């Protein structure tokens, strides 16, 4: 086998492989023998059909199979021997395949670039000196209080006020005709909380329980629902029940019932520790991001376009799913998404390649037992979806992707542990003429 390897760019290679005639003949013989054992041809015992008969029936199919096998096996062998980290599907250009003659082909593909990573230990990064304030503890305590609020019927009035929770029936129509989604029964809404269009929300104030009320709502011309865009809908509304939110008193009993603490003081201490842990985690992630930014800025290289395209598509899909169900008039087009996300994709691929190279240099690996432990943990956390998750990670490709992710995380922790971290005071808060902080 004759091999010529050409470096077209830092990330693109071209291999030309020439196979001798005896190798081609041997592969033809192997494929014919295998086919003869598998097929049944009328007039011949199993496995006894002459090669000439097989060739007359399956000639083109056999030639295609031989070509594929020769390319796949020889190219795979060269890639393994040369330790090429291929990241794209090879573009194959081959000569005509004839039994008893030499066969040659060329393959063009992208590989991971060879990166000479330097000065990655002891990276200097700044950490803003922050602490959890009493105000933040009180805000978290208030959120806990809100989560345990209950709704009780209002008995001393029958007129809706801002802040009430009302259960209502409504029927909407446009020019006297009902429209899709325009009807609801026992629909619960908090008045003044922005859960409905302003015109509808504001008109509920002073509505009388049990009485029918008409509310007109105008929709803009670019409203997503074409049935309503640029039109005025009339809603017939009846408030069935008025409720108000009752908050539990924040005291020692609240701490015992909802915080599993012996006193309010203990509950505040627990909340503070949780907020401190969350703050530490956030700052750790920010420091890792700063380390990655330093590595990217100090190492100039072009990532493979195949990897960038793959990551860009992933970001576009994730971004598209995040806006599903939102106001689609503000959703970007595919081209706008690509322009906005391609730069981020390039940096993410650069970071992946840099960290991967560092993990190789530092021999940071993930053992099979560690990989399985992570899968088991994820499956337990997934509950009913645990079985499906295990099936996903039964595939070798998915397991190796998870292994690479774990190695990336471990290498980032390695870099953070060895970074030079300088604590700095937060920037001074400015107050404008109206007394607003910025």
C-alpha cells in the first residue's frame, strides 16, 4: 500500500492511497465467498453457485461493496497509524475499480489542530470580594414565605381589587364570532400581576362577583395569533370567586414547620449558608470562564470549520427551543441566529480544544468506573426517565461524549486550583441625580 499525506492547512489533510492488484483481488474473492454462503439461487445447492453466476446477478452490488471495504479499511488503518484526530466525514475521490488492477483513491478531511499550549498553570484572574448581606437573607426568607402562602375566599366584599386572585369564566369573540383559545372556565388570575394583557387586567378591577362584564381588548397588527392581529376582541367575563393571598407569619413556628429548624434564628443561619454556597459556586464558574478567556486570547489558532458548524447548529437548536411558546414576533430568523451564535461557537470549540490538549499533557483521564458512577447518579436523579437515560448511555458514542465532558470539567478544576487568584473590591456603586444606583 502506497500512502501520500499532504497538509492542506493547519486543520485539513489529504491522503492518497494506492492499493496493489493482489489486495483488490483478495477483497473481491472474500466478498464473493461471503455472498455465496448467504444467497440462495434456483438450480444450485446452498453455497455452490458459480462465481460467474453470482457476478452476473450481483456484479454492480459486489463492486460497490468491495470499493467501500477497501476505502474504509485502508483509510482507517492509515488514520490510526498516523494518529490523525479526524473531525469531519472524508470526501472520497476514487479511480474506477477493476478486479486484477490497482485501485487508488484520495480522501480530504479535517483534523484537530496541533496546539502548543503554554503558560496554563498559574493563570492570574481577579475575583470580586463579595459576601451575603442581611438584605439578601431577608429576601430569600420572603420568597420562602411566599411559596407557603395560601388562597382564601374574600367574604367581606364582592368587588375585585388589585392584588386579588379571581376565578373567572370568559368567552371571547371577534366581530361576533368565537376564536380559538378564546374561552375559559374557572380561570385563576392574579389581578395586576401582568398575567393578562393590560386592557383585560385593568378592566377586572372593580368588577362585581357574579355579574357579567364586557371587556374590549385591541391587538396589535403584528400579534402572533393571526385571528386576532389588528382586531378588537370582545370578552364576556363573569367573576366566580374572589380570593386573597394569606401569608404565614415569619416566626419560630414558621421555621419549625417550613425550614426544619428549631428557631427563626437557625432558619436564617441555614439560608445564609445556602446563599453563601450558591455565591461560591457562581464565583467558581466565573473564574473558570476567565481562565478559558485567558487561554483563548493567548493562543491563536483556527478551529476546524466542521466543529464550529456542529457547535453553531447545537446553539441554534437550543436557542430555538428556549423561545418555543414565547412571542414569536421577537424570535430571530435562522440567519440572524447563525450570525449571533457563530462567534460564541468558535470560542467554545477553541476552549474545548485547548482544555483537551491540557488534559492530554497532564494525563487527566476518566476511568470506566467513574464514568459508570456518573451515569448511575444521573439515572437516579432522573427518576422515571432513568431507564431511558441508561439506554442512551449504553451506546459507546454517548459514553465517550460524557467521558470527554467529565475530563473537561476535571481539567478546568485542575487549572482553577493552580490559578493565581487576586481578590478585588467590587466597583463603587454610582448614584445619579434621581437617586438611582448604577
